[in-house]
């Protein structure tokens, strides 16, 4: 049987991660995979995570199964973090998932199960794995215009035109904050217009929220998601703790299915449990328990929030430094958008050939579509990158 398997194209982001590891150059710069790195290039365990793990080690008496939806205390803590008081708790069905990707996958499964006809509208571009999973599940995909390469901002008129084509029950996949891969985001007024469009067409919003706290702050980054959930009859949210808690390998995510009609919640909850059972049975618990410990302890929560805020500010700082340096090196303002973008990523707007040239000549690794992980920089490498961009004539 194995000989009949079809070789699959390698995931571009993960392949780049390996190529970077294999590169013997000591001055190479990794702007590839979306992992936060500090000025020393390290991805340390956050202080509150260490403390919570220590506490768990001391107090946890069993590793027996929890439940198909995970620990309810984890869902409660995360619903509070993501949604605040935007919707009544009784309208939210939630399931712990293996990371944000697990939440995305389960959301797609839920859509396919509930409405096999549904088409999923995704931004052009979007996180490549959205497309890969949708294709794998054989779900119909429609792209909507999103990134304006000229301005480095959002092609909002194009987006509105495209999502207006949704039919009732189609799904509009939105990035709650810190758009991956472009870094370009909607403002509040634009979010409201997107909501109005979905209310008009009868489309179902699915929000991927993988970077809460990396853009404008923990509360500000949740604002759009909360607006959507409060306004729409039904909303799906895939939340990740990988980045904002720095627990990438613990695979900690949450899928929320919100209905304005709370009488639908029990069936949604049972379906999420069923889908978890079909795919992996019980979701991972360790990361979820760490997150719950942090979010429910005022001291740990404050420490976590302040370390996260430092992380966010350091990325903002790097953005500004890079935009300034590029202004100097190129004598133009055409990279000013880098300082306006939010989150880990920015799409530089370089051709795949130029991206390859930067890798070959300068050991600078960015994803082929010229997505850069800003957190891969530090104050020493910013001028190096800016010089290389200017020299390459990008
Ligand atoms: C990324 O976009 O780099 C991250 O979300 C990591 C991944 O799984 O692709």
C-alpha cells in the first residue's frame, strides 16, 4: 500500500526552518517560522509558565483522562481572555484542541459536518496551512482580495466586494489581529463594515486568533473578535496559546462555537466533543493547565501580561527601527508601512527571486512570499537587513 502514497509538497514554512538549521553560516538571520525570539535569538520559557509548571509539578496527583472537551476551567479562563463580557457565557460551546492549528482543523471539520455545501472564503494571502487543510478536507475555497502590495495595507474595497459574494452559510475566515502573513490589519470601522456585510449575506464568521497580545495589546487585539461574536448570530473562533504564552510545543488551543441563541449551545458542545473523539479523543492537557493556572492567579497573570507586553513592545520597536533604517538606506519612504503593521509578520513585497537572493548572498531567511518574522531581528541585525534589502534593489 505504501508505494501508492502520493508525495506531498513540503510545508514552505517548516522546510525553511530546516534549511536555516542546516546552514553553517554563523551570521545567518532567521526571519522564517513564527516563533518569538528575544534579542539573543532565544525563545525562553516565560516566567509565569515556569512558575505554573512548578506549581503543577508540586500539586498534580494524577495524569488520568480529563474530558473530551478538556478541562472546563481552561475553557472558562480562555473564554474570559478572548471574549471578556462580549457575549453571555451560556452562548459559548468550547473545546480544547492541540494548538491553534487543532482548533482551525476542528472548526473546518465542524463546518463540513454541519454544512457540506459551505464555501470557505480566505484572504489573499492567508496562512498557507489554512489552504492546505481545506484542500485536504476537500472543502470549497474562495479567496477574497486582502493585501495591497502597492501600499502595504489592506485592499479594503476589494475585500468588501469579494465577501459580498458569500451565500448564506458560507464561511468568512478572518484573522482576529496580526494578520499572518502580511501584518496588515483592518481598523475598527472596517471591521464593522465586514460585520454588516456578513449580516447581510448570512455568512458565518470564523476568526483565527493566534497572536492576541502581539499587536496592540491583550485587550485591543481581542476587540475585533468581540465585535464579531457580539453582533453575529453564530461565530467560530480558533484561539491559540502557542505564541502569547510561548508554549508552542505544548499544543494548546481552544475552539469556540458561539450562538446568539443559547439553546443551541448544548448541541454545539456535544458535536465538538464528538469531533474531538473522532480525531484524537482527549485534547492535550499540560499546556491548558499551565494557562489556567496563570490566568486564574492574579500574581502569575500580572507577571505573564507584563512579560507579554515587553515582547510586544520589543517587536514594535524593531518595526520602527527597520522602517527608519530602510528610509536611510534607500532614501525613500516606501517601507514606512512596516511600522504600521502589527504582530510578528510583515510582507516586505519582494519577489521570490529576491527572497532567494537574500538567502543565498546574505544568509537572510524569510518565507518565499517575503513574509518576515520581525521577532527574528535585533538591533544589530536591523541595519544588516536594511542594507541587504537596499543592495538587492527591493
Ligand atoms: C507560522 O505561521 O510561522 C506559525 O504559525 C507556525 C506554523 O505552524 O506555520
